[in-house]
C-alpha cells in the first residue's frame, strides 16, 4: 500500500468509537497525544524546586534531571508520535511503570517512541519498550498473543496518512505481507541513520529485549539491522534498568567518528539523550597517536600474548628486600627483618592483585608487623598508630625500594625501545622475528616525543589496568567488532567486567589482518566466554540481487557463514558496466549522474588511492560531494566514500568504482575480498559497478549479472 493511501475497507467492524471515519479518529488521537505531550513538557518546565532542596548541590542535581526530562519531552514534528495500535481480546492492564494503575487499560493501546499520558495520568501512547507493547513485534497468526487486531500507521512527514490492519485472531484472514511495513523498510534514506522502532522483526526483538545480566553477540549479514538492533537494545535496557544504568553508565563503541556521526540521532529519537559514544582509539587515547604500524607490527602488538609480556614487565619492578626495615617511634626501635619482609612481598605477589593495589597494601602489612611487636612488648596500639607507622619514612623507603611506582606509558616506551628488556619478558612468548617487528628502529627519548601508534596506545591501556583497575560500565555496545585485535577486545572487555556487553559484527566483513575468525574467540578475549551468539541472516535493506551477487565472495572469505537473504520485494537496480581504462573516470561520473536522477542518497565508493582522482573529477564536473558522516540534503546527496570507511554506512544508491583496486589496496587477497564484500553491500535500492580491470574471479563465476533497473 502506498504511504499516501487510506485504508481499504474490509468486512471487519472498526474498533469501538471509531465511527465512519477511522482515519479521522486516528488523526484526532494523534493531535490529542501531541497536545498531551506539550502539556507534560509544560508541567516539567513549570516545576519550582526552590523549596525542596537542602543545598545548592542538591539543587544543581535536581535541576539537571528536570532539564533532561524537558529535553526528552520535545515533540519532534516530523517523527511519528505513535506508529502502531494493539487491540486486545482481553484487557491486559498496565502496571504503574507503564503509565497507569494496575488493572487499568481497556482493549486498545497506541505504541510509540515514548510514553504519553493525559491530564488524569491515563496512557495515550505506550512506550515501545513496555511489556504490553511486545506483541506488536512478536504476535503472529500462529501465536496472536491475545490480540484481536494489530494496526500499523503510515506517515508523510509528521502527518498520519494511512493505516493497515491485521486481524490476528481471525482464521479466515490469510497471512500477508504488510504493505506499510514494506514501504517503511524500502523508504529512501537521506541523512543519518534512523531508528527502526516501527519495523523491528521478531528475531530482532528477542535480541533487543534480552536481559541485562547476560552478554549477547550478534553475527549479522549486511542489511540485517544489527547496528540498529544494538542501539535499540541500549534504549530498551535504559528503560528496563534505568536506575542501575544511571549509576554504572552505558557506552556505544563504533569503528570510527564518521560511523558515530551516522548513528548519533537514533537514540535521541527514542528519547535517550545521555548515552556516550566512542571509538576504541578514543577509549584508549592516553597518548597522542602520530604513527601507523605496518601489518606485521600491528598484528604482533595486537596479539593476546602481549598481555603476558606486559604483566611480566610490570612485575619485574618488584625487588626482593635485602635489608631490614627499622621503624623509630619515640625511644623505641622496631625492626622487621628482611626475611619477614620477603614473606609479605611474596604473599602479595601470589595473590596476583593489581600492582598499584598491592603497592598500597604493602606499607599497611609492614605496619601491622610492627604493631604485632608493639603488642608483644605490652603496648596497646590502635588503628591510628598503624596508619602513622605506614606513613613512617623508613616504611616508605622500603616500599619504594621493593615495590616502586610504575608509569604505564614509560613501561611500554622501554619495551618498544629496549631490545634486551623486551627479550627478557617476551621469552617463550614472542619469536625473535616478532620481537624485531615491534621494536622501534630509533628509540624515543620520552613519552611526549614518541611517535605512538594506535596499537601502542592499547598496550599502554593494558599496562594501566595492570597497575590500577579500569572502571567498569553497566553495559557496552561494541559495533563492527570483527575488526578488533585480541588486545583491543581486552580493552573493551575491562570496561564492562562487572556489566554486560552487546557485540555486533559480521565475520565476513573483517578487513584487518588480525580480524576475528570466530566470535567464541573474541568473547573469550573480552572475558565473556560462553555468551550467547545469535545469527541474523534475513536482510531488510540490501536488494535481493545485490546480496546474492556479493554472497559469491563468501566461500573465499567466510565459508562457515550462511548466505544472507532479503525480504525486500523490490529487486533493486543492479548494473555492471565494463569500460576501457581511459573511459573509467567519465563512466563513473555518468553513473553518478544517473543515480542523482533518482530519489535518495548516493554513495560513490572507491579504493582510497582513487578518492583524490574522483574528487577532482567531481569538482571539475560541478558535482558537490560530501565526506562520510556529513549529513546529506536535497542540494547535496552524493558522498564520496573511501573503501576503508564504508563499513556500517548505507546509501540508497551506490556507485562502486573499480573493484580490483579495492582488493589490491589491502595487504592480502582475503582481506581485499572482505573489503569488497563490505562495499558491495552498502546500497539500499540500487548498485552500479563500474570497472576497467578484470573483476575478481569469484564474482565472475556463474556469469556476470548485467541488469538495468
């Protein structure tokens, strides 16, 4: 059903109260709901906290919470306030957390992005995350979940223009695909990523609503909505466990800043404004990154064995005591012999607690030994005496000699610059060739002058955690996880040691030499072994012919994965243009002009080395091109995308320049083919491949597909 069409009458009677104009009734409810939302915001703005706060600190905290609520109650004019309605056979009731009193409800519930209630507190729109909303996503003819009818709404901008009913309890009504759902899935995309709250499928909903206590890994083929599922899971967890996560925090980790800009509007559209976003590089950004490792060095630095190398290096600073510690208090001298100090040190070592925590405990252990001698001499020291002894100069000197402070950055600086120091702690772990690969040709003089790489920053982060525990968050979402090294997985994992994680990725899209082979291995590095791994193979965005074409690469890049399918009814536009080398640039421009003649966003994806050439050609032709992450508009709909930044992005139409150059731009063929797989699966409506060089043999197998939509 087109988005502008009204509902086609059927023999089923309309719900009570709709009368002869159901669409008009629904529009009235929308207008009333928007008015109620404005009243809720006005009530929040009118709150006066002058007489309810004891001090300025409480006032600041409370005002901050009120400001956040006011912001969350904003009415987004072009965003539907509700997108569905559930008519139950029996009144399920709402508990107070869902916006009403227990047992209240009636048979009809409007499902939307946030809760809205009227002046009496009765719900007008139910939050999609509430339990009563779950049947909107999961009910079927086989399991109607006590629904008489499910209604979907169609919108143009913010105006309600259509609705469509499914009578789930009527055996006479045949199973059919929702035209409004299909239209929403296939709607052209302009601008940043939008939420999928109106189109969540049952298998996606199961992941979204999984409990907070367990960690979940989602292996998702292109177009299966794994990123959106992860973001909606954050929104759901914040709804179901708001107080807990308000204390412990949530974090979304993406592969790069362009990707984070692309997804940044999803959570605010769902009413969640405080979720932090970061890349792995920014997460471990303890030093300025000014260098790039070659593939060999980066692979070794990212290997999990480096964690043990660092642990050995940190522990090497502990020196067995050779002299007694003599504490003078008044006229008395208390002597702790070297052998007893050594026993204390060994006991702390064997406990394998963090270096810094053990160093803080050591003076207290020595002080306790002194207090034992005091008590044996007839004195009655208390805790204040023990603290004073722990601060004694002799005790401090002993601790400094035995368990000196360790600067993590200086430690890594020494490991990468001192061949003997590295060899001593990498013995039996790294081969001489691997040690040579990570040693700097010219050792840096200081932490500030060193030309650190991204992999070096991860090593420093590991060393920091060996010295002092990294604070843990309540929940972390890690997207495009397949490209991380084992050491990067460890960096993410230690930020949710007491919390849970949602890992999102696609093994077939791993485009680093150290890319993950299995999710079980990745989860083990994160400290979450045994976590549930869910696989999404049903695509909703990538056209059927495009995903089938890209899947020809799977046997070479990820033979263990199942081929993705697509529920899109439209096959999409798909064309392969073979041109002579001297006509390549002009042919790419022509393909871009053809794409610009259609509705939606356009991504011109090319090997990184080809990007400057194509940018110059576009500028000469007077075609405005954006960089990845920049928001498209009616005046600028074409984005020039380096292949290395294409991951996670989507465009209505993609023009793919010279596949062979994309493959050749990577250090090995498997990585190159995986990069090409990523690029081929970015379109939502159509793909045009333009090439002068021969296509990879995997794509030529079975004959070339040439289709002009």
